[in-house]
């Protein structure tokens, strides 16, 4: 049981450290964590339907709509009707949003530095654990 508590504590510390790092990186743009998550989702997914975006973010459709509206007003996100299904609304980053979402000064270099400080065995174990946890989280999400 102590090992499980230590593992949970380690994951919480890692989550806090990552959220702090992400917030610091985006802070000068005045973005909320929800907006940052939307940027990351759109950067990863490209053009996506509102319902799929809400599901991806783990929030309701009304909250997603309000979030998208706020980002449309800032010129970072574009909302348009799906040509194949007019009942469906697609969301994507604008050119300005793309530029903002890809502007990550030094971020890749930091991750590279951190990972290079690990031994080959530590790096392989880290990747294996992250992959397994991601797999378990995905299965959990599908079950709920």
C-alpha cells in the first residue's frame, strides 16, 4: 500500500510540475488553463467538431462553446459549418492561433535536456510507464 501511495504522490507532483511549466510558458498571453488545453487539442487534432472537442477536453458542450467563443473573439480560433454535414460545426486554429500555439521558446530543448540526463534504462522505463498509464487512462475513459 505504501508503494501505491508513493506512486500516486509522484504522479501528482509530476502533474503539478507540468501544469506549472505549461502555465509559465503561456502566461504572457494571458491564457487560462482551459484555453491552453483547447490550443493543445486543436494543435493535435486540426479541424474538429464541437462535440468531439468537448469530449477530448472532458467538458460539456455549453462550456466548450463558450470557450471557443472567447477564442474566436481573440482571433485565435475559427468556427465554421462542416460542408459534409451542415448540422456539424468545425473548430480550428486560425493562422494567428497556429503561430501562437507553435511558439514555444526553448520547450523542446528543455525536454531534451531532461531526458538526456536519464540513463538509457531510466528513459526506457519512463517511456514504458507513461505508455502503460496512457493506455490504462484511455481504457478507463472508454468504460465510463
